[in-house]
C-alpha cells in the first residue's frame, strides 16, 4: 500500500474494522516515512463467470448499460437506474459468493426492473430469456397481470 502523501510503500495497519454489514473492511494506516495517517477500504471483489468460462470483475455500470437499453424511451431517470444498479450489486453481495454466474446477474436485475418499469422489464426479459415468439411475451404479460391482481386483491380476514 502506497502512502497517499509521500508515495512511500512501507505502511502499517493501526486498526481494522468491518464496515457495510460485512461487505468491506476499513483500515486505519500510518506511513513509516512521513508518519501521516490515512484510511483505506477493502471491498470483496465480485467476479462474474461468463457462459464461455471466462471470468471478469462485476461492474455496476455494465449491468446498468444493459438495463438502459431496455429503458430507452421509457420514463426512467438516471437516478433510478443508479438505484437499480445499487440494488443489484447489494443483492449479489448478500448472496455471499465471490464468483457469480452471469445468469445470476440477469436474475438479480429482473426483480428490481419489473418494479421500476414493466415495459422495460419485458424488453430486458425478452432478450435475457431469449423469447422466440409472441406466445412467450403473452405468457410473461399474463404472469405480470396475475401478480398484479394478487397484490391488488384484498385477502379475507379469518374470523374466529
């Protein structure tokens, strides 16, 4: 670790604390050359295992860029996309695995995107799930309607 003040490479850890619900470690350090103190934060590196077998670091921006295409022409703001990206990353980190199959990233996107915009959700799902016909769209729309009806219908209160 280089000192941010003098670029010396010999630094010492004074204190380490778990932060962000276990998702990162905060370390307080001191430089042996200039004796100044500074803080570093270590995050668990999420790695995406692609279908080809290759792996690459997870980047929130890449996940958002795919969603942005599905949201083109829809009333979705950049702030909403940023929140969706954060929700996806949080869900993946909470899973606790350092290496995530690409398929799992897509699944993590579908839920928050459905809540954000149903049309964008259908666009994304059609590519992600490789819809092959209008029937696939109709089935997905029927499922969305059924879920909406289940949420909108008040449940009877048991008496007794």
